[in-house]
């Protein structure tokens, strides 16, 4: 009798010992690995890992018994999800009605110019991700911008320049450009 051995399958990512996978697996177990839990699972995954890598999308597809195309389709349809790792810092400009009326578009343009990337992208050195939000719910302090999770209201052009430059650690070189 001959025994055929197959090369070992790649170890599941949950077996890697990374606690984030254990939390993700618990989330899927709580949802009984039901396919209709996809959006909740994607939210939890992004919360845990910061973005949705191809490996994570594949893991989710297998765990929820869904085609990868469906998981990828949902992840790319909703703007909340990111398929690329965020920068070390984030700058999210609110473009809701109140903020837009109070000059948020000009603030976004300043941030984009200083960072050298358009909204939705990260600087090549991975220092800063520029993003937009439909509404932060902080209309009373419009225009509002979120820097690394902290909401700052009534922002002016000079303030966004200073804050973005500080995040990029290039304040002196920008001051020379502005003068």
C-alpha cells in the first residue's frame, strides 16, 4: 500500500498566533459564519488591521463561504473600506454641506498640495493619508478636519498648512515656499 502525501496547505492565518485573527474569528463565529455578516466582518477586519489586504479578503471569503469576487466587490464599493495601508498619520477633511460652505474644499486642496497626493491616497513615504468624509456631524464647528482621530474645527488655511506640515515633519521647507 502506498501513501500519497501532499504538501502541507499554507497554515491558516488564524493559526499564526496573531490576536487580531482570533478576534476576527470570534466575530465570524458570533455571526455563525453567515455570508450576510460580510459588511460587519469587513468593518471589524479594517478596525483590527487598518486596511483590507488581499490575504485578509481571501481569508474572509473562505471563512464565510463566499466567492472572493463578492468580498472584493463589497470592499471596493463602500468608500469606508481601504485596500491599502494607511499612512502613519491621517488627515480627513469633512466635505459635508456646512463644512463645504465654510471652505472645506479649499482646505482639502491645501492639504493635497502640501502632501503631494490627492484625497484617498497616501504619501510615498507612508507618512500621511489624505481622506475625505461626507459628514463628521460637527457642523457647528465647520469647517472640520480630523487629524489622527482628533476633530479640529473652524480651521483656517494657515492652520491646515501648519498641521499637515507638522504631520509630514516638513514645516521649515513649506514656510520658505509660502513666503
